[in-house]
C-alpha cells in the first residue's frame, strides 16, 4: 500500500503540465506519451468513479454531506492502487469541508504544489469555466469558491486563490515542494530537475531533458489539436491555450489588475507576482 503524493494547485496553474512531465519521466517512452493516458501515472481525488466504488452506489444518489464524509475513505482506497506512492491531482484547498478534511494528511507521503500568477490564472480560468474575466476574478476572491459536480468529478472546494496558496504553502516541511508555473516555462531544467530530486529519483540528465521536451506546452497543445483532450471543459474551445506568462499585461484592464492585487497582495508578494 503506497502513500499519496499530492499534485496540488489552484485550477489552471500548471497541474496538467506537471503530470505530463511525470508521465514522460516515469515511462521514458520513445515518443511523447498520449495526453489522454495520463491517468496511468496519476489519478484525480475528485473523480466520481472512486466515490461510487467506495459507496457502492451511484454518486448522483449521494448528498454533499455524504460526499464529504466519504473523502477519507476514498483517499484510503487510492493508497491501495499501488504498493508504491500514488500521485493524486487535486484542486481542493488544504482545509475542511462539512467538518471533514479535504486532504487526509495521515495518508500523505508528499506534496508538489504549483503556484501561478493570479493575473494570468484569471485569463485561463474564465474560458475553462465559461465565465467572463470579471466573474472569474470574483470567483478567485471567494473563500467559498469551488466547482459544482459534473460528468467526471464530484464538487471541488478551491476557496479563494490566496487561501488556496496559503493553505498548502504556509508551512515549509521536507514533504512539501513548491514550484512556480513561470519557472516551469523559463527554467525547465532547474525546475523539473528539482521535482525529480524531490522524488528521490536519480535519472540521467538526458532522460530528464527528454521528459521536459516530450511534455512541452507546444507538444501538449499539438496533441490536443490532433485528437482532443478528455479533460477539456465543455465550456472551453481548448484546454491548452497559449501557455505564456505575462499575458495579463495586454489582456486585463487596470481595474481588473487592481481588483486582483488588492485581494491577493500578501500571497502575490510572497511569490514575486506584484506588478511593478
């Protein structure tokens, strides 16, 4: 029975990019791994199928209180998927829902947390959820922020962007490794190499570089254009949009920038995201 290694982030912050890298690193394929096969390496903590298996009945017949109560049992179930550590994607914040922890720390072996500038997150989150940018900014500011159940997942509890980031990163421990989306883009060898070392892997440099290349944003986008991506939202035209950092400078109004900075200043300053 393995422990859980959480791949945690606020939505649209680089979680899928990280998973693609890990998939290519572990598989070490001759060609880039299909983006629709990533569940072979990682699973999602909110996938409906786990709740149905543990409850023994259709998820649609469960109340929100029953879903919350099932979470620790689902996490226990996930540890049984492998004798090795199990990588689990989550967008939940590290907190409590209806009196039950959203993340079961007793079953946790480690955490890789990805943080991204909220100014860019707003631009990516809006089409993902079918919202205007202003409504996405409002959602990111809500302490009760989250997503409703859909065809693939039970409800998720994000909280606000600031609360999400703070909940996962406020306490440095040897089991926590934090990376910035911007560094994944600008310093891939250093950043992904740090992930590899955090996982106590000692692969040669050429294997690391191949995994980075096979999981490049250009490759992921090309695959989606070629044969689609099953994790794409029904609201969005595509999942992998552009991938560049700093697009907010041309896309957000001064009022939108001010709204984000005023709400999230403390955490933005921690990670070097405050505009000059």
